C-alpha cells in the first residue's frame, strides 16, 4: 500500500466502499474528522486515482438478466494482434461484466449476464465462436452467488 495514505485516508476509503453516497458530514461523523477535512481528503483521493468513480449496484434479476455465466475462452493463436482483437471484442460487448486474462489452460474468463438460455446460445454461437480470435469456448452457468464483489481489504 502507498505510504502517502494515513489512517484517516484509509478510514475514508473503507467507509466509501460501504456507501459511496456518504456526504462529507456523514463521513465526518463516522471517522471523527471535520467535514471540510473529509471533503479535501476525498477530493485528493479522487484526484490521485485511489477512488476511480462511483456507481449504483443494480439488481440484475429485477432487470430481467436472470442468467449469470462464466465463459472460458481459448484463443486460436497466441500473439499480440490476436489478443488485441479479442480485447476489442470483449470491450464492445455490454453482456460482459468482467474479463480476465489468465495463466493456465484457458486464456480468458468472462463474467457474462444474459436474459436466458436463448440469449446465451446466441452470444456464444453468433458472437464469440465466429470471431477469428477464438478457438474454444466453455460455458458454466452460475447456480448460486456465494459472494459478490466486496470492499477491498485495506488498512
């Protein structure tokens, strides 16, 4: 961890991970620092990139996105151009929530959300498999989510 962060900075980061909507007054009450100091520190943490942004956590099922899928992908060839083509594809697909380049047997894992099996079939057969960068695709449907993204273990 960066040495320029003190205990108040870490407290601010921890609290904002729990609730990014906290006002500076609310933050002040939680960490025992004045609201003006919280405001200055929050602005600095944002400017220095410790806080990359704020977003609402939506309920995918209420929005009709019932199927969460982990898709493993192996590239057709292993070179920079092919990897870049695949990265461009993935970044243009709104169904892909997260994508990771891996070591080991598979080259990538994609976390994908779709409305149902027909959308998954279309996504795999009409989007991923026909792409010239892709050799092999393996899908795994998520049955139960045990833990979703949580706060980073800081401080």
